């Protein structure tokens, strides 16, 4: 009987701790393209949705996704107020390619570099591209891994559902 009670209590504690975990952005330090440190916990969009996209310069699907979103991003912002934050996970060997690539792409996104990949780990990102949608209250409401052309339309539908 004691063993059953112990197992029951341990199970309850485990389940309650999992349910208590918030799906909000963790605190981690990333750097802006000009080298300024920024705490990811401070990402916000004034009560409107945000897209957090993990990408790298060596990742073709990442660049395709961000370039395809760039074509419609202005309309998305106008219609929903969404903000996209692109987090580069390029390491020391490829970080020097981030700024030239971003400048050549003329993205209107906020761009940060996750130098030590601490934010990537805190968000549970295993491979890129990985896209998260955050509601106006800061809760992660959608996550998508990889990219196929057209995925941006599914993302936009999710954004619109938050804006209504």
C-alpha cells in the first residue's frame, strides 16, 4: 500500500509540474546585428502576435521561408500587426555572413544572433527552420519545424485567428 501511495504521489507531482510549465518565451541573451545584448524575455509587440523564427545562413529552407514571408510581410503587418523576429543560430564560423545576407535580402524583420545557441536550447529547437507563433499575451500558441513552400499561408491563418 505504501508503494502505491508513493507512486501515486510521485505521478501527481510529475503531472502537476508539467501542467504548471508556462509556454512563454524564456529569458536568454541574444545580440542585435550591431552587437547590443538583448534579453529574449523582453520581446513584445504591444499585445499583438509575434513570430519567432530560428534560421541560419547555411540553411536553404530557412532562407526560402524568410524570403517568401518577406514578400507578404508588409501586408501581414498591416492586416494583423504581427512582428517577425528572426533569430540566427549561425556559429562563430558563419556569423560574419549574417549581416551581409540580411542587408542583401532587405528584410524588415528584427534580427538577432543567438551566439551560444542558449535561446535555441531554451526553446527546444533541434533543427532549423523552426517557427513559433506567440500571442499578444506572450504565450507560445503554435510551433512549426522545417519548411515547404506554402507553409507561410498556414502560419498566416494562425496569425489571423489571433488577431480576431
